[in-house]
């Protein structure tokens, strides 16, 4: 993958053309004459002084109602973010952009959570750098757009003048890792981004390509997606005339959508066991003798079931396998071989839905084949990432102590919540 370098100068005309090409992406976000808006944002970035220690906040606006805030400087532990919040509220800003080389990770996370709480979007151009800890603050945007090469990541480090023992350093790194992972999940970002970051030392920066930002969900929209053609001068936004509301119908209340709780018959599947293979038993019990041992991925035909055991056939062999060992083709529990992280379960849908909707991190609820509802993190992960997430999030207290990673072979379908 290419490693971006920062351009020391910026051609205003060339950048204006680039902004015009992006206008279609932002049109739906802000519903204003976005061409003029982005040019003003770029002008603000070009006029922002070089980054200084401690954050600086500067507000701007465009005729038509678009207000934004430029955040510049280094993130410092002592920064008072109430100044940022007051500026946003006083100017009714709806977007944030950055010119920062990084700084204190926890202050960046604090700003990111504040950005999310205020319902702001984040925009980043290559004209203004957002690297290291700043990238975490950028993730707080409800809607996020960034130029290729404008977001830089690397592993965290300690200040050189702070004495710290090896044991304390290891403990601190583990805590930081857990906190960053939890924050990324809260913001809807793939925590695998952290794995990429850890490949680059603190004295180096890895600038993300557009495909990487889309892959790791750093951005919520990209210039490569479908968008309307943009004229040389973007038209001003004119809202459609209001439509009269239909009269209420007292006798016919609006129906409430309910998820399907039906469980299809399991007819076929593939072996999926945490140890890489599973025994085919002579009888439907764990102490029974093995007929064979089948590796993960082997296809089986399900010809019956006894309790939690499937009666399966593989070639000329017939035996029993526990339902947690078989990824059933007729279920829709996620990609084969990927791990879920299950944190809780409920015996009824109402409690499962309430738990998911009230959680501070993105969760999903799956109907299981025993009629219960499994609550999981919203994403699935490879084995290494799943194990690391469980360990780090437990240490952070972000998930219960009895949470665990699983193939989710008994998950029938996701029932909550889009």
C-alpha cells in the first residue's frame, strides 16, 4: 500500500477543483451551496497559523447557514474543552475540521466524544494535517469525510521526560490499547485500524488511503461512491414546499414492525469448532466414542436432531455433532469462520431490544436456535482480533467479565437493531 507524504505547498486553484468534485458527497450532508462552503473551509485552513502546543479553536461561517470550527494545535492534558463546546453552541456549528499533529490521546478521545454528543460532522482536507491522536478526535464525527492522505496514524508513545518503569509502561500500554479499542467501537470504527497503527513507530506516520479509510470505516462517505454530477457552480439549496400531513386514522393505528422469530429447519452446514476440528460421535452425548474427527470447513448433511445434537452424514459415515460445532447454511448468523463477541443473553425479545438500544457501544441481538436472544458486539472479527478485544475490553470494564468470543453457529438471524 502507498505511504502518503505531506505536500509542503498547496495550489489553491487545483484544490478548488478537487473541492468542486467532492461537492456531490457533501450535498446531502449539509443541504447548502456546498461549493462555496468548502472553499471557505479551505481558506480557513490555509489561514490557520502553524500548530502550537495546546488546542486553539476558531469559528467560521458561510452565508446560507453553514457554521464550522477549526481545531488546531497539539492536544494537551490541560486543554479546557468547554471553550470548544461554547464556541460550537454560540455559532451553531455543524462541522469540525483539524490542523493538528496529535498530542495527548485521552484529550483527543474526550474531544471525539464531545463532537459525537454535540451531533457534529468532521471533515478533513490534506491542506490541514490530522495525525496521531488527532485521528481519534476525527472519529467522533456523526458524518465523516477525509481526503486521501489527510489522516495519519501510528503507535502511541510516552513523553521522553517522564520516568516510567518497564512494568508500568507495559501496564499503561495495555490500558491505552483497551481504551482506544473501546472508543473505536463506540464510534462505529473497525478496531482493526489499531492493528495497522501499531505497525508504525511513534516517530513515523502512516497516512491512510481512501480505500483504507472506507475499509476501517474511518469515513462514512467517500468520493468513489455514487453521487450526482456537479456543475461548475453549485446551485443554492431550495427546500421543497411543505406537504400537508395525512389525516389520522383512529381505527387503524400504524403497525409496529416485529422481527421474524421463526427458526428454519437445519438441513446442511459446515464444521466450525474453536479447536479447528470436531468429533463425529456415535451417540448424542459428549462421552460417546468418536466415529471420525472432521476438520473445520467440512460440509455435512443434517438428517435429524436430538435435543442440542444434530444427526449428520458425511460420505458413508453417520453420527452426531453438537449444534455449536456446525455452521448451519439455513441460518444467517454471520460469515463462516468469523468470531462474534457475545456479552449477554435474554429469554425474551423486549429485554434484548431494550438492552441493545440503551447501550453506549454498538450492539446487535441475534435469535438463537434455542429461542433465546444473544447480545453481541455489532461487528465480527478474525480469531486474533476477537481474543484481543475480549481481553482488553474486559480489563477496561467495557464488557461483562463472562463475555466470550464464539462462531455464533447457533445464531439464526440478527433481529435487532438497524
